[in-house]
C-alpha cells in the first residue's frame, strides 16, 4: 500500500508470534495441538511479586511515573547489577521500559543512522535485524555453526567489523539456540572489540539466570571493564521471574545514551506500567530461590528433549548451556517425502507438515537466520513436551 511508510515494508511480523497464533487457531478449531513456539516460562509469577503489585494498587501507585522508571526500581536494578554482575551503575545510568524489547528498540532508534552496520551473530532473536532495518541501518549477520555450539568465533567477529559498524548485539544465553558463552569465550570476543574502539556492545542478558550444569554467566563489561563506557547491558524480569505479561525490561549504560532513550520513550509510550514497576522492585529485591527450583525443572526438560530428538530419524540436537530452547538440525529430513506425498524442501516445509500431521508447533530455523533447523521452546509442561517429542519421532519415522 502506497499509503504506508517505507520502513514498514522493510520489516516482517515475528515468526514466533505467527506460529503461536497458528497453533492457537488450530486449537480453537478443536485440533489437539502442542505449542512449542512461545518463548515464555509456563510457571506462574511468584506470589510475593503478585502481592507487591496488589499492594501498589491499594497504595494508589496508579499515576504516571518518571518516564524511564521509578527511583525505587532504578535502585533495585543498580543493586542487581552490582550483586550479580559486579557492574557499578548510578540510577541516572538506568533505563526502564515496557519489556526488554522496548529498551532494545529505544537504544537502536536513538543511535542508528542510515549506513550504520550492526553485527548480529546468527541464529539470532528475530527482532534484532528487524529493529535495525526499521532504524534504516544494516544488519550484518555472522553465521555460526552447530559444530561450534552456535557461538561466534573471534576471527569471524574481526572479519565482520567495518568502519560503519556501530554495535555488536551479543546474546548469551541465546534465543534461539540456548548457547551460552563461557568467561573465556566472552573474553575472546571482547579482546577483538578492544582493538576497535568505535564499536559498541549491546549485550542482551535476558536469559542470564537460565543456565544449567554449573555454567557460570558473565557479561561483557564484567569480563572486560575497559568496554564499560561503550556497553549497554540489557536485561529484564520477563524470563527468570516468569513475568512476560508484566512488560518490564531495563538497561544500564552511559548516561548520555540513557537520556536519549528516555527522550524517545517520552515521545512514544511514556513510563512503563506503574504497578508492574513496583512488582519488579519486589522481583529484584525479594527471594530468589525459586529460580533454582525452576531451573531444575528446565534442565530436566532440556535433557529429555535432547535425548528424544536425537532418536528421531534425520534430527541432530546439540545440548545447549542455557535459556529454554533447543535448536535441532533437520538437515537429515530434507528431500524426504511425507506419507501425504509432500517433499520437504525447506525447514518451513518441515514445521508446516509437522503441525499438519502431528499437531506440534515449532518455529523454522530460517526465521532465526540459520536452517534447515527448528526451535523448540521447552518452557512447557514436561508431559506435553514428552508427547511432542514422541510425535516428532513418529513424524520423522514416517518420512520416506
Ligand atoms: C533474546 C531476547 N531478548 C529480549 C527479549 C524481550 O523480552 P521482553 O520484552 O519480554 O522483556 C526476548 C523475548 O523473547 C528475548 O528472547
């Protein structure tokens, strides 16, 4: 439509949301569908956090707040960064938005000009390249390999950097692969960045707490303090605190950037929901022990998925360190035929046929920039997950 802005033509709807909607529609039509598309924990928000929200409503915390966060939440975020990441930020260096996604959006919109390049290791979270495109800049995907655990090598980073590079978007543990970089692996990348002072790091630490088998999380500015002045450390309460619907995300970074992001937010959404901000104060300051309990369940589910998927014909599934995703390759099923006579030419065919034949909704890898593969979110009931893996085995077994 000529009426629409050119920028809209540059972006597409999120593939993960599309799959979730399709699964929901099939379910509503009476089909037995197991949805493994959505990236959100199936656990409920802990009671102490809900109670803090109720108390905030009763106290009348129902008005506009400071645009980029109430002081109490900024203090809680500063304390979190100090306690968990060894990073010192002042409240004036903190931005709170409506989900990590808005904070990311603000940061990219506030910094990118046409011609700027943003390095994004692939597979990537679908929103990174599209927000960069919306800002009129150029996403530069650096494709990783399954054999390297889907982690970017320092040489690949070095090669992708040009004079136009503005940001590296770093995401560990990763959506969609679950790959998480060890301290040494982070250091190998920050060593490259030290040599290129014009490149900034936007580190998306959203899945920080979701790591298994004694894996230790490190964020770039912690590993290489000399990058502190050119790092935006992004995080949020959605995943670890089971608060996806509350919509609170935050970042710490240089004051001039935080200010620019607040200006942008002041002309778009204004403050994030006041009640959700108070709930987030409790999330960050309150008891943290449920995270370990949830992680024990997530780890069990990850192990179940990896074991069962590796028994499916034509599927190879590496075991990731974190998040709640696995990213199996379905290369071994390509060019094979379904009982209905459809030849699988792409991973999109694979996920479409899997949904049609077995009622299992997953997202095709090409949407995340690397296929043929698919992403499974294992943040769903263990029994449903087991049944879904059984159906995937049956689907793969039916291919000729
Ligand atoms: C890697 C990554 N970053 C950021 C987000 C945004 O989270 P939210 O906007 O719910 O805080 C998500 C959500 O799926 C994610 O997977």
